[in-house]
C-alpha cells in the first residue's frame, strides 16, 4: 500500500489556508467570529501558518452543547481558526483518503450521500427480489465517543507517513474523547475507522448487498442463515479489531414484513416511503404555519427542505392530504434547490463546468419549456472589502487565487433539453457547452466532454 509524505508544506501554504478559510466560511459569513477573522485575513492566515510550521499549534478548547436529532448527541464546536486548519488538512488529504473507501459507504463523501445510498438500495431491491428477501440492520453502540485513539492513529499511518502531518492529526485526535461530533475532519476519521470492515465484508465474507452510512449498516441476502453468519463476522471484527460493539437492538427480518428503515426512508421492493418521524415533522410545521396565517406560497418556501426530502420517495398521497400543490410543481424532478448567480449561456461557452443539477419547467414567455442549469465554474476568488466593494484574492506570487463558484443559467435550447432527457445527476459532472452551426445562420447548443 502506497504511503504519502511531503504533505505538510502543502497544508501550510498560504494559498491552501486561504482557500480553506473561504470554504470554512461558506454559509457563515454573517457570524461575528467569521467577519472578525476576514477583517484581518492575511495576518490571521500568516499566524496560523507560523504556528503550524513552528509546531506550536494546539486545538482550541471546545464549546460543547446538546442537540436532539432526534436522539441526544453531544456536539463539539471549535473557534473559526481551528475550522480553517481542519479544512486546510482536508483539502490535501481528502484526495488521498477517498479512493480507499468502497462504493458501499456513502456518508460525507463527495458525490455521495443519503440519496445516492437510497438510489442504490432501491435499485438492488427491484432488480433482485429473491436475493434481497431478508435484511440485517445494525448500528454501532456509541460509535463516535467510543473510537479508540490508538487504533485510529494506526489506521491513519497506513496511508500517511509525513511526521509533521501525523503530529498535527494526532493533536486533533487527542483534543477530545473519542471523535467529537461537530469537527469537520471527524466525519473522515469515522469513515476511515470502519473502511477496513467495508473491504472485509465485500472481499472476505463475499457479501453482495451491503450499505453503510457512518455507523448505520444494512446487509441484504436471500436467507436468514447467511445474515446470521454476517452478524457473527461483523460483531467479531468490531470487538477484536476496533474495540467497538454492536447495539443489542440489531434486527434480521423479511423486507416485505415492514420495510427497511434506513437514512430517513422506509424502503420495500416496490416502493419507498418517508420515515414516520419525517412525515410528522412536515405535517406539524405546515399546520403551525397555517395556524399563524402564513400565505401558502410562503409555507411552500419555508417547508421546501422538508418537502425536498420527499422527492426521493412515494409521497404524493401525503402532499395531497396536506392540501399542497403537486410535488412536481413544488420541486421539479431531477433537481435539488438550484442556487447561484445567473450567467447567460454564451458567457460559459467552451469553458469547463461542473454540472450539478438541472430543471425543465414551463416557460413564462414561450410555449416551449425552459431549461435551468446549475453548475460550478472556475473563477477568481473575490474578497469583500470594508466599504462593500470586492477585489480578487492574490497569492504570494501576485497571481489571482481561483475557486469553483456556483452559478445557474436559463436557456430555451430544446437541443440541450433533449440531450439531458433521462439524465440523473448524482455527483458533479465535468462538461463543456459548445455552439454548433447549422444551415441558414442557425446554431444549437450541445454538452460535450471538457477535453473534446
């Protein structure tokens, strides 16, 4: 197995720290501590760099609070400076760690998540009903607080050999009991801690249908005996290799008897429903807003995240009972919430984009439908000044720092609509839009690979 060195200087570079600061600030720029940090950005970044290079950096004390989601969890919060450090680490280490995860783990990995897992689960159930008749569902007892520091450090050393990086990671690991929920880097530590289990279940135990989201695991098979064998295999690994234990409430049951309650949905061979807790939450929120006299369009906006969750399951009856619009009218198919500043399509021609979503909806101005594209495009990183103006962020060599920025584009191009028909975007796709001429000074747009 290849081990990586010479990483610390990349982590500590001002360019990397600068990008880390902007990433850590996404969605939080109005917070006082973030505004204070950016008010003297370059000096603060230089201070972090000096502490790292001199090995004087220490993880700051945590602010600990309790959150119910719905179960009780202790959340650990660090000052913004420490979150910048963790982002700087992950910008360098994430490309090293991600390839060692199997395709069966979905938590906190770019291009994956709850809905990629649900999509694969539904596909497997539909395509092989006999081979997925029974389900083994388990999770790990007090997973994050029970992660053994020495074992985690050993796991990390299988891929990383840079002594300075190991010093930095060890300091973060030892800064709290177990692995604290709330640290940006904790989700990667958790995936690494169980990544060997993923490989052993697939490659040693020969399990075909296996799904993991953090410490929640589902295994499917055609008979109970196979799943009881998997249970013994998993329990032995957790006890002997990871100093962990399964919760005693593990279940082995026929899928058709009650469905698989996993990642917020209850999934059967033929359909998928929202978990009862999520349905109740939506109903209560809608009822509360209506009682306050909130107009229906505003209710739709305020509940968009909850309703958006329903797009991935069979939820039409629920929305009909609530008296809301048809789901297709509220959240168009094949998309999440498309956000970003608007660009005309001609301004992005022949440039590489990362396509992240799209919608096709009736146009307000034409009889033909309108296509909305959401994508990221590489642009100079901009810094907001005290007077409200902005300027490009410049690195030590005087070159502008670039970053991938999210935008949307509206177009009536029927050629693009036809090209995207049936396409489901579950992860960012590298692409390029070109304009091709046809007869009589007419042209059409086309999506091609960025290298074409």
